[in-house]
């Protein structure tokens, strides 16, 4: 299971607060328009997870 709660990213005048949960055994995709934050979400989670 993957659970992310209140992953936050701040830009100039904009902030994002994202939460998601993926159950074990599920295949899940993250979809959205270009620039909507899909890659940023995974990069932020990966960096947080690897720290420790």
C-alpha cells in the first residue's frame, strides 16, 4: 500500500496540498494535463521516501 498525506509544494503565489492512497495489488495511474504536477508529485514523494 502507498499512502501520501498532505504532500505540499509551493510556487510563487500558489501552493498545492495533495493526498492519495493506492491499495495493495492495484494498478493505478496518475493522469492530468501538461504542467498539472504529475511528475512533481512522484519526484517529491521519492525524495521524501529516500531520506528516510
